[in-house]
C-alpha cells in the first residue's frame, strides 16, 4: 500500500517496485531474502531440517502451533495454523558473495592483509593479539587474504518499549573484519 502511494508521487521512469510482493521478489533475487523457521515457545528447539514435520517439542513437549480459536458456525474462512515463535534466518553465504562480487568492495575485502599499516599500533582487529594467535594456529586460513574474518554481536530488546510485552527481538549481527575500520561497522557491509 505504501509503495503504491509512493509510486503515484514519483515520476513513472523511477525504478521502484510496484508493491510489497515485487519488492520482496527483488530482495530474494539479490540473495537478501530470509527463511522463516518455527521455534518452540520455550526456545528449546527449532522445527527445521529433520524436525520440520514435528508438531511438538522433543524437549518440553509443547505444541509448535498457536491455540486454534473455535470458528463460528457458517464461517467460510479457512484457518491456517500459525507457529508460536518464528525465527527469521538470513542466509550468510549470499551476503558474503555480494561483498566479493562488486569491484568496489573487493579491494577493501583484502585490505587487512595488503593495505594495512603494520607499525604495532592497534587500529584494527588485525593488529590485535587474538588475530595474530589465530593466524599462527591456522596458517592455511591466514595465507589467503580472501578468507573472511567475522565478528559476532547480539543484544536483546523489547519492541515498543513495553516491558510487559510477550515479544522480544534478538538481532544477531556479523561484522566482516576484512574491511577497513571505518567501513566494517557501516550498514551496507554488515552481514
């Protein structure tokens, strides 16, 4: 609805998706889509891969589905079962491939090995002791500057600032540390 409204305001030659469906299709084609995975209400397990057909958690025996509301007589709506919790999984590999596809970002992905000043001053994680210890322990991995070094960050919060809300969000972000220090924390380069 919002995209349709915006399309009415801008010139017709502007390449903007007509509706939400088309926008999601573009995102999927770029490798930026996501997969919905049902989760146990207590967080015990994911109903994924070999567990995708299960209806109850193997750990706590809780139902995967929200309680069905009894339909009124004469209602023609078909009810589709909805999961209690949903994990939205953003595949990592297509996002990393996009960093190497662009001729603008490819030289920056090798910066940690080829362009960094090595004077002993800590300016980037590559200057740290943990990075050096990892290189010593895995010399085959360290020898190729195209191998991606990732940092993991997570934090939980309640949306809408309502502490009694039953919803919580736990974003997990991966940071590609191959990039220059002023680029690795920018939104386009977060995995």
